């Protein structure tokens, strides 16, 4: 196990302690999970799988989902990565990536594998950082992972082993909301895309820092975020994207505006 992967496991254990001891954080994430659930088509047959589940918090809202990650932990169902899914062709209805997309060194390779494992109407749901004028300093200065807003993105559709640790917090913003995402990913359509303000999350301190406001202010901050979300390029800090396989030839739709 490399040093980077060992560090990942250390962070997972620290996040578990924070999750158990910080009710405000659990309430904030409940709102995030509700956004994800709204993009799930319950009529689709097949399993719902979360890639990179971390401490498995999504099960608090989707108890029947399958949780996966790179490391064996008691709360996980399967150990795997997103490039080699241990599921039969067409057996899944949804793949959920919560704060995982920006860790995909070759996102196109993931979508190739997702196309294999998902049933024809299956969905990929991505919840990730959004880089705006307001969030860039937060992610760039207060988070250990790089924003990498101008770094090259690997568009390969295969990523052979060995696979090392990777992070680029700006990738979802670039590929789904800007012109860099024109015609990508090939063979998929974006059926849902939103970027929204999340000061109620940022000021909570997340998993690693103390909250900057009392729990009683959460409702007011959520209300403020609802207003500020009208200007996502300025204030947004989170994004939610839903994708599904497109029938027929890819039409080169512009993904970002």
C-alpha cells in the first residue's frame, strides 16, 4: 500500500469519528443525500451502487445501496475501484459518486466501465465540489487536495494498473459546466445539472474543522444559500450532475454553458 493510500485510510477513520460526534454535519449531509435521492429512478431494476463510499454515510438514506471503496472496512459491502466493477453486465440501475469524481484520474475510463455495468436506462449521479469565485479560495487554501483548474485532464478510456492517488477538485466544474465538456462523455447525456451555494456546509467546518456557527442557524444559512444559488458562478460550492447512456450516435451536445 502506497503512502498516499495509507493516508486515505487514516482520513477515513478520522471522518468516521467526526461523523459520529458532529450532529450538525449529519444534518447537512442529509440534505445533500436528499438531492441525490431525487435523481434516482426507483422504477429501474438493478442494484444501486456507491463508488468510494468512505465511511458509508449514504446508507443512512439509501440503506439498500451497495457501498464500495478501496479498503476493507466493516461497514462496506465490496472492495473495488470504479475502473473494474465486480458486477455483471447490465446489472446495475445507478452508480453514485459522492465526492469521488474528482479522484478519477481518467474519468472516461470510469464511464466506459459504467456503461458496461449499468442497464440501458441506468444512471450515474455525481456530487462534487463546484469551483466558483467564492469557493475557489476555500478549496484552494483550506483543503489539502489541489483544485487543478488548469491542469490537463486525462481523457483516456482505459487506465491500466497500477493506479495511484489522484485529486483535482475542479474537474467536475470544467467537464460538466464549462466548454471543456463539449461532447463529453461520448455516448452519454446529462439529464440533470445544478451548481448551488453551500455556505452552510463550508462554515460547518466539514469533517476536519470546528463549526463556525451553532446548529440553530442551519435553517437560516440554508435559506441564504438558496438565494445565492441564483448566481452559481459567483457563489456555488457544490454541484450535482446526473447522466444516462444515450441511445444512438453521440450528437456532440454542449455540456457546459
